[in-house]
């Protein structure tokens, strides 16, 4: 487990919305660009890594109660996406790394902290 | 009345998938929501092309989505599967050239079986 703030610092992410949510604890993550797949497979509290930038990602993150969204590959949220994310309090974070690298680093961070805690 | 979180989340998910289907494939449609103390019922009724082969449409990965729909991250051929999997009761009927009718029930009281 790590907080959003710790993840932002470790992965060098840019915070585009949800600045006040940096204390949120992240227990897991999900990677995908197919919205139905993300809705089927992701869990509450996951940090979702995607390349999609349109406003439907906010709807998906909101209805699945995700901890936030990481846009990989330096993708920036569309203007209406950002506006909606701010309104709904969904953190959008931008990573300059690929989705593959971002997911690898996030997994490493969350799972190593899990191991550290359990002994 | 306060509904359990998982009921709200599942109801939102199946409603959202139904809405995407109507916007993507039908001419127009309506979504009805009924909330009782035992269950949430959602019906999505559209007028449009309908579905010729429901069994095929229910197969995961099968989709007739256009490139434009796919660019948005939809059209993975999972929408109807999600609707079925996240509902406690699911029924789909369709008339080609007329439209499609989805009916979903999500139980609040797990023992309720009066659908």
C-alpha cells in the first residue's frame, strides 16, 4: 500500500486534478483502454492506468470508486475531462512513461510495501 | 432509503453500459429505473436496428462497433456480458428493424426472488 502522494513523488507524475486527494491509500491497480474491460476487471480503490483521455474515463473511475487515473505516455486529459474530474473529485495524474513502465513501477511499489508490512 | 454501495455501483455500471449501447447503435431510447426496498430494476428500451442474433451478440468479444466507437474505448464486445454478469436477473429481447429491450434486476435483499 502507498498513498497517492507517495506514488506521485516516486513515479514523477504531474497532478492535473484531485490535489486534495493525495492522502488516499492505494491498494491495487488496473491497466486498460477498453472501458468495459476496466469496468469488469478493476476493483474499488484501484489506481487505473490508461491512454484514453476523453471524459468517459471520469465516469468509469467514478462508478468504480477508483483512487485515481494515471494517463500514460504523457497523454493530457481533454479540457472537458479535466473539468469533469475536478467537479467529481477524481485525481488525474500524468505519467511521461509508457503504460508498461508505469504499471511495472506502481506494482513494484505497492507489492514491495505489502511485503515490507507483512514481515 | 440508503442503498448498499455494491448495489449502487452495479446499477450504475449496467445502466452506463445500456446507455452506451443505445447511443452507439439505436436511433433513440429510454431508460427506466425502479427502486424498491427489495431490488433495483433497470429497463433500457430503444427504437432502432435491433439485434438479429442475440446469442452471437452475447458472445464476449463480438461487436459491430464502428471505428469511431472503438476510438472512445467502447466496442470491445463486452457490454452485454457486463450487463448480464453484474445483474442478478437479465433478459434481452429484440426485433430486427424495431429495437431492443433490456431488463435487469439487482437484488438488495439477497433472499428476494419475486422477480
